């Protein structure tokens, strides 16, 4: 199976989405001149080119694309070639309105934007396959081709009649009989029992709360339906070019795709990352996305999109201050990226994203943005051979699963303030601020390589994943588990006792009497810290140590944090400093140490291969002490005992031979 290593060839891919159809052809020569100046070695082409290639049904206008691929190849730039199937031309919606998606209340989502297709539509799939077939046949042997990029940001949901029929087929395959489906969905409640498959619909707009198990299965189905679209196109291009790796770009923490399942179908895992420059936690968020994508990839991965500066969808779209683009780019490399790409190469003058930044901004080649892009390109050339295809070691894993996420979003839940992504980020931040690198892992995965495993919040855990956790602790691993975990089984059916009995035994809990969610402005006092968001009325079985108890209120004296051997249970969300201290204590007990001790606040240290990356997320210079002599690949200077990092500064340090 081809890999990203086959495309990078011992370097870091650097470039971005290139949309030459938006510009007169005389601009192309200037583009390749600037690409060479910036060290660009890869461009992504064709993402939104369907209407240009197929302006009317069955037409094929490839001449412009022929000239473009020949031009960039002649200038040493490789091509990530996209199938342009994420945005069908207007003629498809006009001639085939059944290809347009419908919302939960039955409204048609019209063309005029992008992603306006029903994933279950056989008409859409037929046109998409035909275009992909012709694209692969024409360019499969082109020397510029390095990676196939299928579609773009799969995110379309649909509740139309075609989707309903597809959903019924999916359910029939999953459950085989209606009796099994009725049992899994608990349809005895509210007289929802189904007598024929034809009665089943997607969870459309309803009078009151919809069946949560039906909604859970519809989310599973939608991820699978989109994946069918992806694999159909992937199989076409693979048949023509079995040696060329294939990817599609994930969106960060997007609930619509089970990224673990999708990653198994890709040769290269890629993601679009857009942290908010005004968010003080954005550096940690970027690190978390990198850790998550690296874990899904099982090795090096690809930043398919990032912004040089502003985006165009936030309430206020702030630019990145000088140095921040470089910092976050090298942070991604530190955490395993072998490709850094942007949306897009040249900033659009028209259309919905004309205020979205690009590598060549409206200010042109003399603008600050392009100067910084040139610096990044030059530095990637300095370190590419040293880091390409190397690993990022981690002794800690965070469990993250889409079934649990989907389960946690149901309408009739105990607290709508509980946000699965925010809990994931809070726990990851606790270790990131302590200088401890983490992987992510799928529930049920082999955990034997890790000294410590964190479970911030997995409301739904199937039997296999539960048994894996039990076996991990029995094997000596340290497990730290957050509140409201293991509450439901694979069908979102509540476990007796308020938590799976195997987990209760693991943590020394006899019964969970009540869940006590907290209002937004309420905290609970615990021994040594305050808890937020949630609390629980636990009855311990006498086998566990109460690390911290609730003080005051209804839960006075009851355990807030329990520890039984190497298994910890945290029944609230400690405030950030307290959560960091608790996770640090558990990590130290497990033998996990920071990458580098004694780091100044805001400085991140990551090891990749034989290199040590130091990244200053602050706006003031700092001095970082080093054990021994190092050589900074970016400056070509030796660092003996310490290195100074300027505002948003980065050092990439190798060992100095004795």
C-alpha cells in the first residue's frame, strides 16, 4: 500500500490549494515563479473544478488542466490531484433536483454554494464516478501526480426519501430482523415499535424528543454513507494508479465522520486545521489536533489546509500576528506532519472566500504574509530530511470515540452544558501544559504500549472496549477516567447501577445513586480544589481510596476522586490548574516524565525522531535550559546549556556529536 513517504521522498511537502481557473492564464507564469521563490514543492489542484471540467453533462474540458500540470511539473512542483466531486455544477441540481440534500424538516438545500449533494443519490454517485474515471485515466501517468485527494471535507447530511431507503438497507444489514432493531432502539417506549421496514424513516423533525438510539444509528449510517462515496472514487483512482497514495481531508473534531473508521480506508490521513489566533488556548488546540491526526494515521500525516492569517467564517476574523503562522506550522511538523499545505495559494478576488487569507495575499509578493511563507519554506527545506517519516514517541493515550460523542449529544441528556470536544480538550490541555506528549486511541484498541490512559468522557462503551480497559489495569497500566463514563452500552441502553459493573469494580464503586450536573455558574468544593460542570453521588464499596471528597452541599463527605490501585475515577471536572496537578500526579506515579523538565510557562517541547522541538507560545522572549550541547538546525548555531526563544520563537535541536 502506498504511503505519504512515497510522496514526500525524504522531504516535507509544502504548498497549498491552487485554483488557477479563477485567474487569467497569464497569471500562471507569475504563480510558478513565486512558488519557486517560496520553496513550494506541492500544490493541490481541482478541488472545486467540476463545473470547469464538465460545464454541461458529459462534456470534458481538460486542456487547461493539461497545460497547468505540465507547467508546474516543469518547475519542480508536484500535484495533489483532487476529484472535484464536493461541489456539483448548477446543471446537476437543475436537471436532477433529487440529487440535492434535504434538511430534517424537509426543506431542499439548493445549489449556489458547495457540498450540495445527497450522499445516497445514485444519480450524484454515477456522475461523480464517471468524472473520476476520466480524470484518473487522463492523469494517472502524469509525472506531476504525487497524491490523490478525493472530494473535500465530507460533511453533507441528508434526510430525503432516497436517504430513507438507503438508511433502511443499512439497518437491515446491521440488525437482520425487525425484532432486533426494536430491541436495540427500545421502541416499546412511546409506542414506537416498527412492524415493517418501510415504516422506518431518518430522524426527521418531530413533535418532541426523538428516539436517541435511532439518532445514534443515523449518525453511524451517515458516516458510512459518505464513506461509500469516498471508497467508490478511491477504488477508481487506485485501479488506475495503485502506486499513488490516496487521501481525503478531515475537518478537526468534526462529529459527522468516524475518523477512526475512515483512516483505515486512507493511504494518507490529512486534516484541515484553523485555530483562532485570538484564542489563548489555540496552541494547545493545534497540538491536540496534531496528536489526534497522527494517531489516526499511525505515523506521519498531512496538514491539507491551514490559514496564513484570517479566515472568513468567524464573527470577527482576526489575522495572525507576525510569527504565529510559522509557530503553528512548525508545531504541526514537531507532532508528526510530513506535509504543510494552505488554503489557498493566491487569495481570491471574488467569491465567498475573498477575505480568507492565502500564501499570496492581496498585498502580493511584497506583503508580510508572503515573506513569512518564504521563511517557512526555507526552514522546512533545512529540516525535511531529518524529520521525514520519523515518529513522535508518547507514553500516554487519550481515548476518543465517535459512538460515545454521538451518544452524548442526544436531546434528553442530563446537561446540555457538557460538551464532549471541550472535555477532550480540557484533559489534553492538562498534560500539554505539563510537557507530556500524548497519543489518541480508539476505544477497544490495544493499549499495552502506554504507561497511562486517559478517558475524559465516554458515555457509551461497548463490551469489548470495557474489557480492554479492565485488562489494561490488571496488567499494571494506569487509568484515569472522567465522569459519566461507561453509562450506556452499544445501543445507548443504560447499564444497571449507573455504570458498567466491570468499571465499578475497577474503581471501587458500589453504586452511582445520582448524577448531579452543575449550572454554568456553580462550582462544588472538593478537598484541595473546586469542581465544575458535573458531580456524582457515589457509594464506594470500601476497596478504594478517597483521594478527594466533596465538601458542603448534598454530596458532603462523598468521594469526588477515587483511586483503586492504578485506576482513578474523577466524578467532576476540576478547574484547569487542579486537573493539571491531578493528571501530573497520576503520570508521575505511572513513570511518565515530561519531554523536558523545568520549561518556562508557554513553552512546548516535543521530540520527533532524533530532534527536540522547542516552541514558545508567548509574546515575550524566554530562556530554556538544556541538558548538554545541541545544534539548532534552523539557525545553524550550537546551543550549549540553553537557548533563547523570541516571541513565537522555535528551535529545532539535534544532538552534537562528541
